[in-house]
């Protein structure tokens, strides 16, 4: 049971439907369109870890806008220096973290607490913004959190979020979101070897979503040329 003091330290995440719709409309306008598939895989309640690839600083907002439930996500403490902006992003599910190693434990505790309250927490297994998931060393943090909390993991693939400010993307921006099937940790398995295996399974699921999307896009292009 949590004390009132502990509850007061939790981030307040409003994310009402009307606000999500406003952000969705803004993102569709900014990117010229959004292609979303797999939202039926998102459980309506219960603890949930959302594991997504990371291509842009906009990814947390994109996920919070389109996932059909309230989600929480980590944001660097520097973003909270402006009181007005801090209030906005806190309302939209962000909670501040320090990027120093000494702060990792408190960040992990916050994520565990949110999951214990049946919250949905967004984690980027890549550890930061990268160009290719396949080229990044698999990190065990998401697997460790899932193993401890027993929360299922929802793999998500995002494409195009980095095109909004890219010179190449300005002429042809497009945002893609693919949501995969839940991956649940096996309760009878423990240890670092299993965490590594589970973390790899999560990354492989994200890579499969990417491969399926690229294959479908290639088929559409080929059929268009054939016609």
C-alpha cells in the first residue's frame, strides 16, 4: 500500500480523449498523414510496458497521442525548467529523470511504481535516439522491469517521426505506427541469461514489425509499377 506522500510524487497524466484527438490532428497535419495499424493489441487496462524504437524526440508524444490509453514516459530533467512547458508535458504523462548513473535506480523505482498501479510505461530499449534498431546492442532494462513487475510488453515500431525536420522528409513526410502482439515474461524463468533472451525477443518483435512494414510497402510499389 502506498503512502499519500508517495502518491503525491507520481506524475499526473491527464491525456483526456479530446486532448489526444487534438494532438492526433496536429500530427496528421504536420506529417501529411499517419498510417496506424495494430491498436487492437493494446490492452485497455492493467500494467503495460510499451517498448518502441526511437527515432525522434517526438516519439513519446506520438505514442501518448495514438495509443488508446493513458501512458507515462521519461523525459530529461532539462525539459522541466520552463514551468509552463513542464506543466504541459507532465499533464501529458512525462516524468523527469536525470541522465546521470546515480539517478537510474530512482527512475526504475518510478517505473515499477507506475506499473504497480496498473499504469502503462513507455520505454525505448535502444536507450536513446538511433538510426537502426538492428545495429544497437540489446539492453536488458526493459526485460528486467518486465520480469520484476510481471507486466506484459507491447512492441511498437515507428517510422517517419524523424522526417518532420529532415530536409529530405519535408517534401514527403509520413508517419507510420505499427503495434505488435503482447509478449509476457515467463514467471518460472529468472536470471540474467533469461533477461537477455527476453530483451532480444522484444527487439526481434520490433524488427519484425519493421520488416513486415517494409515488405508491404515494397509490394505496393511493385504492384503500382506493374499496373
